[in-house]
């Protein structure tokens, strides 16, 4: 009975994902193989069963960590083969700009979290942790120590990734420059018999191992992107990514995000949903203003600047950047800098703000 339930859950998820991917592809939106499974994951995760109307259709719906790491490594290599020495020179020559924009995003998220906490729009110090643009796993674990509801923090983090992903795809799909299916213009099926595919497989294994040992958020993708770009540009490696591998990787990433919106998380966050959405919208709008300024300073197109300044998640933005007519390496340079900044100083900044707010006023208790 349990096996049948598991198979039914996966079959429903696959069918819904396929239908949504087809609709998104027909609509001309980029990253359909990411957005379709993402939306399908949310839908199927919360479908009621016939056995118990209060339960959700969730048995077996879980993407293993290894599967997510594999997908992140593939996305990292997809970006790696677009990185050129010219892009690297641009980043190094303008490092103050990269540092300034990265710290601005982090500082604004902290100030916004402090402001929303003072207004008590969400309970305790929840907004401080929920608005931190990255490192969701570590953020959720630390949030409860400072008067925050970890379930609502998780919801804010996952909702931020969802909103940023969908909005970025819509903006990319509606841009004046026609989008192209770069993300799935992979190598043919015969490429699996080439030395390049063998080299790519080894690089994926190395990236997964190094990423997990580093314990850095999105470490697998960062290792694949940075090391892969170095080996590819120096001629030591040919990155070969078949289209079927790209599609499977994008699908796994979409499911890993969508399936996190469990009925329990949605139920806990329902009472603060308006304030949560407001927090995220203001954060995205502020990053959009930074993107506008970035486009003026760098002389790049608006879509590239918007994706570069988007507040995560880095892997989702990477897929959309690779699926759109933008400067993907430049986008990922900013995303990578933001991710490192969040990991290095984000938790300390949030603890600093939360500790002072807690010492000044007791956390508010939400009422049902």
C-alpha cells in the first residue's frame, strides 16, 4: 500500500511537471524545466488524499541531497563554459564595484529586517532571519535562538526563492531581446561516448565531494563553476553537457524548491502571509534599484543587471541566466560574491541586530 502511494505521488508529480513545462515552453518563458517542476512540486505537495482529507499527498516526495548536489554541479559547469578571460578581467578590474553592491544588498536586508521587526509585522525577530538573502539552512537553524519562529523563517526563505525565480523568468521572457533556449541547447546523445563527457563526469564527482566537505551553501555549484571554468579556459577539460542531463538537473532543482512548501509550513505562515509578501516585495524592489544603478555604471543591459542584483537563490538565477540572452558570467560573478558575503558575515550581522532588539523589547507573540 505504501509503495503504491509512493508511486502514485511520483506519477502525479511527473505528469504535472510535464504539463507545466509544455505550457511554459509554449509561452516562450525561459527556464521552463525549472519553473514547471517548481510549481508542480508546490501543487502536488499540498494535494489532499482520499484516505485523510487533512493529510497532503506527500509520501516519498523527497529529492535526495545527492540529487540536488548533482544538479547544482551541472548548473555550475553550464555557467563555467561561458566564462571567458575577458569576463574575469572585468570582475578583477572592478572589484570595488562588486564589493560595494554585495555589501549594499546585505546591509539593506538587515535594515529592512530590523524595521519590520520594530513594526512587529511578523513575530519576534523573524523578519531579520527571513530576509537574509541566502544560506537558508543555517539561517533557519539559528533563528529560533533569537525569538524567531523557525517555520516562518523557512517559509520566508523559500518564498523569497520562489518569487525571485518566477519574477526573473517573467522579466526575462518579456524582455525586448528574444530569449533563446540556451539552457537546453546541450550536446547530443552521442556525446556520452566522448572524452569530454568522461571528463565532465569526473568534474561533477569532484565538485560534489568538495562541495559537501566544504559545508558551504551551494558549495558544489561554486566548485564546479570556478574549477570548471579554469580547466575549460586553459584547455585541460572539455565540458560536455547533454540536453537530457540539463533537463533532468533543472527538474531536480525545481522539485527541491517546490516540495519544501509543505502543508505544515504553509499553515504556520498563513497568518503572517501579507507581511511576509510585503517584506519580500520591498527587498526585491530595493535590489531592482541597485540593478538599475548597476546597469548605468557598467553599461550593461537591464536584464543582466537585474539578474545580477536579484537576492537569490543563486542556482535558480543561474538557470535563468543560462536560458536568457544575458551576460551569464557577469550575473554569476555578482551572485557568487553575494553568496560568499552572506555566508561570511550574514549570520553574524543578523545575530547582532537580533540580540539588540531582543534586549530592548520582548518578542511579540502571534495570535491565531
